[in-house]
């Protein structure tokens, strides 16, 4: 898969995740009709089936995420405990 296709799927997945979650939130918290919740749920299902980026791009993202998870506590980011510097 080319870099362009990988970026396209990455952006599409992000939009589906944020948009679907927002529609469900509107239904639950703002009292919108159930249609918002159903469309939001459908968009979140679409997010789950969008093909992930393949090849070198995916490996680079995986390595970057792993590095952030390992280095985060030493950089002052909160770990699993919720307190900076403690995992």
C-alpha cells in the first residue's frame, strides 16, 4: 500500500472514530434523537473495519507508539497509574 493510501485510511479512520463518538455523545448527553446514536454506532462499526495502514508506515507508527509508552513516564507524562512518573 502506498504512503498516500495509508494516509488516506489513517485520516478516514480518525474521522470515523471522532465523528461516530460525537454522534453517540450527542444522543446520550444532549438528548438528540436515537437516529444520532444509530448513525454514530454505524460510523464506529465502519471505523472498526477500515483497513489499517500497511507496510513501513504501520511499522514506523508502531515503533513510535512503543517508544512513547516507554519514555512517557520519564518525560512527565502520566502512565497507567494516572500519576506522572509512575507506571
